[in-house]
């Protein structure tokens, strides 16, 4: 009986480990993969930001995604997983106000189509990282 309980506890612990919670502060933040050949950290971040915005702009269907006001950015929260894929994309404006379902669907599609990122790491381990970025669609 003791062995069965031990096996069940180990299986439960393994399941918890497989579903790592996303970090928000890490030693090495994830970044858009298009610029990984850059060696200077500042150049890498600037290039990655520029390439990511270019990807979003080229894949956005502007007729379907609009900020509620021209001076507002839409903030997109998402997770960069340990394999660099993106998940849990969700968009909002000013203080977590939800966007229309049509806007959220369009934004989720853009992020689902985005190429894999270079994953973040913390204390030498690759970890999922939660990010939030402002995006202007109009």
C-alpha cells in the first residue's frame, strides 16, 4: 500500500512539473527569433522588437482589429513556452477592459501564426515567460 501511495504522489508531482507556471521576471527574457545572430544585447532587443512589430503589422487584418480610440494601444498578454511557441494570447485596453470577441479572435490568430521565439531562462533553466506588449493597430 505504501508503494502505491508513493507512486501516486510521484505521478502527481510529475504532472505539476509538466504544467509550469509562467514567470514574469527571469534572468534572460524571451525574444522574437529573427535576430538571434546579433551579439550585442541592446541591438538584439531593438531588432527583435522591430521584427516582431513588422510581423504583426504584415499579418494584421486592419479591418478586423481596431483600438477603441486612435490614441490607445491594445495590450496583448501571452506566454512564451519553453519550446518558444506562444500561447494564452489575450488582448485588452486601459485597465484590463476586454476587447470585442472579433478583436480577440483576430489577435489570437496573429500570435498563433507567429514563428517560435527564443525561450526565456531563469537560473540556468528554460522556463515559460508571461509577457505583455502594447500594439497599435490603427
